């Protein structure tokens, strides 16, 4: 476990005007999802973030964050590849994303708690959070990223 009195980050990247696609499908389709996502990834349409979560009811939640114009093409492609997906699609547009990285984030006990504490009463705005090794992704409703970035910048230290 690594600890430092002031948690450092390399800075914050804010991306606005994104589309957030949410799919929930039976978990017995992972091979189909894997192949479909691989084919989509190989195309010129790219996404900013892709993550999955297995629910207690054994459904697979797939989340895609992408440019709005790319999302329409990807949703159409996913529906063609996996017929069960089309009926279980929810789209939120526009959304904003803040992502940041830091040294030892993956080794730090409590990095998620520290992030939520930095946001204090604004953490209820979060549509989704992903803590992946050294990177943190926060998905927010339109108009919330700038204030969130200010709060995070006050809590984390940016060396330099």
C-alpha cells in the first residue's frame, strides 16, 4: 500500500458533449458481446470508455461512452450483432466526462473515498464512476464537469 499526504494527479481531462449508452443483457451472451465489441473497436468509430458489470440478477451491464454521432452507428451495429441488445438500450445525451490519472492510484487504499469526499454533496450528480488501476473516470450530466473539476483540483495536487 502506498500513501502520500497530498494525493498527486497528472491533471484533469474534461470531455463534453458525449453520449452514454447503457445495455443490460443476459450474462449468458459474453462471447457474442466480446466479438461484437472487438469488431466495433476495429472500425473507425471509437469510444472513450467501455466497461461492464455483472449484476446480482446475472445480467451484464455494458456501458459505452462516445461521441454522439459515433454512438448512433455503434448502437445500430450492436443491435445487428446482438439482437437482445436493442430492446435493452438506454441513451443519455449529452453527458460530460472527467478523467484523471495519478501515481500509485492502483496501489492506494481509499482513492475512491478520497475522490467522493472531494466532491462532497455533489457526488449525487455522478452518472457513473470507473476506477481502473491508475485512472479514474467520472461521467456527469451536461454542465457539471467544470464545477466538478474545480472541486477535484482543490483536493488533489498537480505537481509542477
